[in-house]
C-alpha cells in the first residue's frame, strides 16, 4: 500500500459518488414522473457498489497500513487519511442488520409521516417514529466515542465537537436575547407595511434579478447551474459542478429570491474548496452547521443589509418592470424585515427562526437523554410554541409533523440550522475587522466578501473541524452574543425603535 | 448457472448503462461548461465497470452453459441469450490493443476534423482519417462472419442483414427515381412561395405547438421530457424514461418543429417496447435503420401530410399569435415542401435527402472494397455532387467535411438514414391497407398510427432483425419503389404538376 494506491481507490469511490449525485439531482429536477421505480433500482445498485468500496478491502488495508506508517503520507494525505478512517470506523462498526433495519424503518416512517400529514394527526406517525427512535438508540453505542450523553453522540454526526453542554448554554442565551428583542419591538417598534410584497412578479423577472445578484456575490455559473425543483437544495458534484435549485411563486418573490441567494451560499462553499482535496472525502463542507453558515450569511446577513438593497433596488425595480415603481426604497427595505410569530419553521422570519430550532432541539434532547414518552410529544410541542412564540398549532400538521427530518431518523440535525446562523453573525463580526460589509455592498465589487470566506472557510473543505475553523476565523469559540447584537441592530433599525424612543422622550 | 442468475447479471449491466445514459444526457443538455474533464473521468470509470461486466466471467459462463443447455431458457430468455451472445462475440474477439488504438485514433480524428472544418481543408483531416480507415480495416476480420465483402461487415454493425448487393440495387433504383422526379418538377412544376418561412416565432410559441403535436401523436411526457441541446438526439434510458432534445431558431420554426417531431418518433419506439424485455440488451431499437424509420415516419410521412397540416394549421396560427394569419393554408402547406439542391445533408429537403446518403455510401464502399486513395476523396465527392445534384461545394467544409461520422470511424452507418426513409414509406403502404393515414390525421385521434407501429415494430425491440420485422409488417422485403411513389405523390401535388400539365394540354 502506498499513498498513490490509496488515493486511486478514493478517486474511484468519488466517481461513484459523483454519478450518484447527478442521478439524485436528476430525480429532483426533471426525471419523468413515471421513472422513479427504475431509478431507485439504478441508484440502489450504484450505491451498493459505492458502499462496498467505501468499507471494502482496499480501504481496510490502507487504514491498517497507514495507522502503522503515518509518516509515509504527505501532509494532504494525512488529512485525507484522518477523515477516511473516521468515516470507516463509523460505518464499519455498525452491524449490517441494524443499518438495514433502519433503512426499512425510515422508508416506512416516511410513508407514515406523509399519511399523518394528510390526517393532520400525530397518532398516525407515532408508531413509526417510535421505531426510528428505538433503532437510533440501538445505534448510539456503535457510534459513541467520548461523548457525555446519548444526544451528544447524535449531535456529533452532524456537527463534530458540538455538545449538549454548549448548546444548552448558547440556546438559553439566544432564546433570552430574542425574547427580549421581541418585547422591545412590541413595545416601541413600528410595524413595516408589507401589503405590496404579494404583487405579481413573473418567474422570468425574478430570475433575472436573482441570477444577477448571485453572479455579483461570486456564484460561478460556468461551474454550476440553477434549476427548478419542489424542495430547493444545492448539490456539489465536484469542484467544477455545484448546482443549485429553487421553486418560484409569482406572488411571493421573496421565496425564490432569498432561496436562490441561500443556495448560492452553499454552492460558493463547494466551488471554492482547495482543489488539492479533489476526489477525496475532505472535498466537502466540514459540517451541516458550517455549510448553513455560508448559505445564511448570503441569505440573511447580506440579504438583510440595507446598503445591499439600496444598491440593488433600482435593478430590482427594473427587473419587475414597473410593478414596484411606486414603492420607495425605505418602505421596500422595511417590508422585507417584518417579524411575526409563526407556526411553520420554513416560513419564519429571521428573528423568530431560531426559536423553532430551539424547540425541536429541546424535544430531541428529552427523547434521547430523558426518555420522554413519544405519545407526549405533541403536547410538549404545543406547550413550547405557546411559551416561546405565544401561538399554538391548531393541529399536528402545523405543529410537530411539519418537518421531514424525524421520518428519516435524522435526529441531531436540527441544531445545525441555528448554529449556522450564529456562526454567520460571528463571521460577520470577524470579517468587519478587515472589510466593511456596508461599504462593499454599496460598491460594484462584492468579491472581497467571497474572498474573505474562501480564505477563512471555503478552502479547507472538511480538512478542519467546525470548532477549529470558527476559532481560527474569529479568534473565539462559538458566541451567540454576535447574533443577538446583530438582530438588535437590524430589527431596531427597521422597526425604528430609537427614533420612536427619542420622539417619546422629546 | 440458471436463467435467473443470467438475467440478474444483465440487469446489473443495464443499471450501469442507465447511469451512463443519464450522465451523457446531462453532458449534452446542461452540464456546467467547466465540468467536462471531471465528467469524462467519471464516465470513463463507469464505462469500464460496464464493459468489464459485459464481457466478464458471468456472461462468459452463461454463454458456455446455455450454448449447451438452450432448453433451460424460457422463450424470452432464448431471445435475450441470442443477442447477448452476438454482442459478446463481437466484443470479446477483438484484441484490446486494437480497440484502444481505435479509441485514441478517433479522439485525435475528432480534434483534427474540427480543425479541418476551421481551415475548410480536407488536407488537415486526411492523416487522421487514413488512420481511422486503416484501424477499421484491421478490425473487419474480427467482426466478419459470412459477409461477402469488407464493407458488408461494416454495414452489418448497424443494419444486420444489409448487404452491398441489396443496397447497390436499391440505391440505384432510388437515385433514378429521384432524378426523374426532379426532372419533372423542373419542367412542369410550380415553385412554392417560401418567403414567409423566416418570420419570427418565439421559442415559447414553437414549443407550445410542437409539444401539443407530439402529445397527440403519442409521445408520453410522463415517461419522457424535452430539453434544449446543440445537437438534437433521443436517449432511451428505460421503458419509463425516453428523453428527447432539440435546438430552436426563432427565424426558422421548421428546425425545431420537425426536429422535435422526428425525435419524438425515436422516443415513441423506446417507450413502447414490450416490458418483458426490460433490463436486457433487446430492450432497444433493433437497428439504426429501423429506428430512423420511426423518426422519419413522424417527421416526413406525417409531417408532410396535407391532412395533418390542414388539421393543425389553425392551432399553429394560434400558437404563432397572428404572425401567419395572412397566409392561407394551401400556401403554408406548399411552402413546407419546396425542394432545391443543397450542399448540406442536414439542411436537405425530403426529396434530395437520399442523394446525399447515396453519395457517401458510394464513397465508403470505394474506400473499403476498392481501396481508393484517401487523398482522392474530396475530388470524388465534389464530382458526385455535380453529377447527382448539379451543384459543387466551394470548399471541403461545405463538402466532405460536413458530417462527424468518419471522425468517429462510424463507417457503414450512413446508409441507415436512407434505409429508414425507405422503410418508413414501405410501412406507410402497409399501414394504409388497414388505416387511412389521411383520415386519421384529419381526426382528433391520432393513436391508431402509434398502435399500428407498436404492434408491428415497437413491441419487438431488438428481438427481431430488421429484415424480419419489415417482412412481417409489410409482407415484403425492402422495396424502394414505395418511397419513389410516395415522393412522386407528395411533390407532384405540391408542385401542381398535374394541374399544370392539364392546363398545358387544355
């Protein structure tokens, strides 16, 4: 065994992964509706080739050999080897019967979840969810390394290094910060007018605008593409092929425009990983949280920036061909940042969004660390929405059934969404030590932002863990205060809190 | 070895083929422009998996076993086995070095061909073409079974059972027929007015019309899709996924409209093969010629039919949103069938088209059966265009360099185009014994045409050879007279030959 041989095997595994990527992309963007049975057979076969190589004899041999002879690896080879070993150990340890039982269970659960959504009743999902939880609990011992609790093990699958101890503290602080901001806005803020947001804007008009914007931000269309889909996503096939997708609503331009800017953030991450990692498992984002930091930086940090919209609004008006000519820039900008308690996470605004995440986090923790009864979950869910957001779902579809993750046994994934947001605000603070975001976004050249992210985040791919990346980029560990301060700044400004306070005082 | 095991291996081979199909489709429809290097690596790897299974130990074992125990195969199994054996023998016999030399040579030749097109000079392609010819000549002995001449062997690769002896006779008759029709039209015909054909019709307008038409003809969009591409094609992934592509020109609606109708003909063939052949190598068209008969039946036989256009013209006018409102149906219909000698095959009309094919056929035969000097080819080409069409290319780009086939060493492929056309006319004659094409196309229900084709052609896939299919469907072997008679009917009518003759006589 030598490094060349090892990398060759990884390259072949990567080829299969790339093929699977294109096949998945095709399923979600345009495969003829009747072709799904055939396609799942093809994907199943290719996946079996991929998986049996990934835990196959060559990789096993490489792990044994290089564990004993680490010095025979180059610097890059060492980084790659660490990741391969980590993934191998995770996958090899688990008994095949258990993985196969989970695959069956999640298929069933997905069907049951869809059925329960129709009846709007958690009762129809309860049995399948219980099974998913039970099997996940059986998996935890195989995955466990030095984590303190069961739920820590699950968190680590998606965000290496993240713990319940950290999240409890961070989420508590964040929750209090948000609730306090909400309180202030309620008392002293002025609601923006949003009546014109549902004006018709055709797909072509929206597309012209958002494609123009993401090109400026640095998404490279010669190494990507934008397609229509039902559930928007980004898929990174390789360095030169990171595709994004969106859906369009002619009476809600925000959906596609912010959606595309979001996915372009994921795409820019994948387009800018150092090419020396190509064809290896470190050619990817390092965690869900870091990936989400990039998409949310685009969507929220840039997409909520006043200078950004001041610069782009004339172009937006031009694309809308007269539809928004009677709306002033200030009114338009304020309308984008209305905040309002809502039941559905994916429709939430950027202030209340983390509360949705925190609620599911708290419940997942109860499931895996406190052994709560599955039957109790809807009541707990509803009570928490009442407590944190002051509203209560009328049925389980609006409540606990809204997200797909549990049907796929993706427990521990949810916190990534809020982590990404906190990372984004913390990265903004670090970036502003060097570059003024307002100034860049007021100019014709947005690239300094991409360059900063490339230097501090993108280039490393999965060769550095999230904790290390954030520490190196921001000289600090995760600190939720940056997000709280950021939210205050944006929302107090949009809701004209200071002006109102001054007026009252004056 | 048993049939189940044999079919399982074929299924896995087919899965790899399906994956390769989607990857190819993606390359031609929307892959980001910079991703081609990575993609060719992925395709190369998957192709090697596919090919090594196709001539691998399991297939070898199956061939040995079932050659001795044919009775252990079901009826379908026997048909499948015949095809597998045939392909295996073709591929297994050829030395790997020779195939690999050909792959290298055709890559070089493709680059040289493109370069020669830029300089418009055959001299820049001559060396590479010579190499392609030489290697093909070395391959012929490995492929040869009982064919009479070298060129017969090449013909058989694309059209099993076709021979120089048959083609010489058939093409002679066809050529004479076409030249005679051209003579009559020149003497007694009235040229249609085509001045309005270049009026602008947007992509959306053209698409609305042609999608409507191919749905009526029976192309199933729930098992297919239509995309944009540079070089239009159809690709059959499986029973439920036969995709077509086109290119659009806003000032030449004929390009996309007849192009899409053509590709839909290929697509309908692939959508209607008997599902019992799924996952085997007989789930495909039986030959290039038969495939082309289906596309040309759609494009020319249906697309030149007066009743078809009489029925569709109001819909066409509606789609064009006023652009053709001043053009009468008769003038419009006549404009579509103008005939005029031209230098470029793919721009040729449906009367002169076969002459282009016959010229390249005659030259290919000279190369492989008569040992003509490669350096002589442009002169021969030009002299034949002068003789058959009365026009002469000004340079090699307009002449011998126009088609890609020789750069890929696809010698023997060309006659398929004319065979398809002759088959289409012969199938029309047979179909009309049962169904009146005019009546069906004047009605709201076009499906009887598709049903007839499905019954006589589509369902069999590659389980029957072209000669057998044509004999069964038409009760006759290939007979070019049907095409000649058909051309006479169409062109004499459009060019008002009889009316003019009567007028002169009157």
